[in-house]
């Protein structure tokens, strides 16, 4: 009996708590979808850079937040309000993050392609150098051209 009452009470609380979901209104200084997608892309790059090479960021004096604000001419409140607004509109927000993911994947693939090109060039140079060294080592001097020189120190000591 007590379990039924407790279960009914939790059910009532659950129903009442879901009654009114407040969605944020569109901010006055709203960031448009294209610009917001670009901002999310740069934020993703900055986070990746921060986890990959914090020392490089410190040496360069790069502050990710201030970089984003300055680049897009926005402030933290404008960004926070726009993120809140977009996060409630799930389909639109998901589409933006999918576009960010596609851009990151394309960037990664382009960098990987470039890295593979550089690696193949290095390998080719290394092979050419190794081949030229082999050729030099394979050339044997002609015995007729070799003149045996007597060591002058040995002659003076033995005399």
C-alpha cells in the first residue's frame, strides 16, 4: 500500500515538473546560423588545440575565448544566449554540429593527404641518397691507376 502511494506521489511530481518548460526567447543580439556554425567550428579547433598542445598556446599567447570573441566581433553574453537559443531548437542545433563535424573531417583528410605527400617526398629523397651512396661504394678503383706511395717515416726509421 505504501509503495503505491509513494509511486503515485513520484508520478504526480514528475507530471507537474514537466508541465512548464521555459524556452529561451530569441536574443536581441542573436548570432545567425552560418556565423554560429563557424564559431562552433573554431571553438572545436581551439579545444582540440588546447588538449593537444597547451604549451604552444602559452608560447603564442593565444587565449581561445578572446580569439573567438575578437574574430567574430561578439561577446561572451551574446555567444551564451545564442547557444542557449540554438540548444533548445534541437534539429537546427544538431544540423549545425553535423556541419561542424563534416568540416573537421574534411580538414583532417586534407591534412592527412598533405602529410602523406610530404612523407612520400621524404622517402623518395632518402631512397635517392641511399642509392647514390651505394653507387659510390660499388665503384672500385682500377688497380693500374693506383700508385703505391712509400711512407717516408718508415724509410727514415729503418735506415
